[in-house]
């Protein structure tokens, strides 16, 4: 652990982030981090609000002046999960809410996990809208003069380990979730459940989520489109036709390489995300669902399953319901910590995300 904490400290010293969110922090690892030179330039949430008596917890470090801090234990959790939220001063006239969390783990806890995510969105939205409403309650010239010391709220950032699985969309938006998926095959390992032959990489395939009889877990079954049609119900046939009609790749020009890449016309991972919130990785330069893995067994040997890849770790931004999506404020988003620090050793089994925001002094 000492080696890993030292590597994290060097990363912080090199990047100098304004705010840092850590998940799965233990008392021992926190003590190691706070002994490092960089920590004296940061305020730590654990110094203001003691973590609950549990094996691990989440922590926020901020180099920005902290106006207030709150912790919100989730209404439903089997694992003692919570949201930590800070109100920070970005400039003399601007503030920002920042929260970090670690949502319920394990695939079978999707319903609980989504309720926790919705709690986070609701809490942070309420903070932003309350600040904005207070700013707009200027009725007289006297009030206006007195309000000059009141800062504009730039919005809210929510970051952490969200543990979201593709199947969780059924809880995020039951009406928008479809048990059928249409996508290019990511490898040539999947077998068609009808003809029992391989589905070639990049070949279009239909996926149907089905519950396994033995352990009651959901598993994706893959089919060639023409094979699926042979055994599909009338409703499923109509749904596949709709998916085929809507599957229109968009060609996006890469500014770096000059080459074109293809992405789906609809990002499935934004299904159910409330209006006003944006996924910073998907809005960043060249960021897609398939190149943003922060839990990647093909790269990180700390992960037992060498083929598992997921975008568990995310950063969401909320500018405010009346101000659009705020995508223009995201300058760049990078995945960090992908390089080993020793043989078969990484800073963490999860990679980190570094998001750079650009705020103008004119921003409201």
C-alpha cells in the first residue's frame, strides 16, 4: 500500500488538481496521503466531518476555499454509502458545488445504486437552484448593492465510482430501456444462440438480456440479426426493425488524426440522466462509451478478469436547469493512472479521471 499511496501523491503533485475525490479510502491509506507534502495545500473533508465507522469511505480534498461541507448518507444502502458535498469558492464572484460518492457495488444491486445516483443529482440540483434563486431575488436598488458580495453559482460537479452496469438503464428510465440491444460485435468470441456459430468482430449483432434460471442473474444472449428474427416474438421483430432504422452511425472528424470515427447516434449511457446534467467524458474531445474504460482488465493486471472493461468512474456536470448543458465549460477530460508503477502494480484497480473546466469571470 505504501508504494501505491506514494505514487498517488506524486500524481497529485504533478497534476495539481483543484479538487480531488477519493473512493474506498481506509484510515490507514488516508493517514499515508495526509503525511505527504502536497496535502498541506488542501483541506480534507475527513478533518471536518469524521467518516462513519466502516472499513472504507469517500474523501474530498480541495485547494479551493471551502465555504461549507455536508454529508448525506443514502436513504437506502446495505454498504454504508454516502454523498459528500462541498460548496467552494472558485473566484471572488463565483462558487461551485462539488460532490463525490461511491455507489452500491455488485451487479445485482442496480435498483439501489440508481436510487443513490438520483439522490445525488437531486441534492446537488437543489443546492445550485437555491443559490441561483437567492441571487435573482433582487427587488430594489438597495438589495442590488447589498448583493454585490453574493457570488454567482457556476453549477455542480459530481464525481466518483458509480458502479453503473448497462442493465441499470432499466431503473434509470424504465420507459427508455429496451431488453434488446443492437451493436457491432466488440470481439469474435460470442456465439449466436440460434446457429451456434461465431459472430465476427464488428459484425452487427442483436443482444437480448435474459435471466439465468440457476442464479437469477441477468445475462446477455447474442444473435445474428437474421437468426434472431427466426425465433423472435412479433413485438421483438418490430423492436429490432426500429433499432435497425435508428442505427445510423454519425461520422465524427478527429482533429488530431484527420481520420473519421463512427459513434452510435444515441449514447445509451445517457438514458435516464436528468435534464441539465452532462457526462463529462462523453462531452469531451473524442470521448465515447467504448474508449472511456476506467476499470480495464486488459490493461490493469490488478483486475482478476483480464477481459472485463467498464466505465465505472465518471464525472457529471450540472450548470443549472435554465442555462443549457454547460458542455462549453469542459476543456478536456483525461484518464490517468494507466501506467504501472511497478511490475504488475498500479496505483489502483480503477484508473482516475482528470477533468479540466474553463470558467469565464463573466459566467453566471
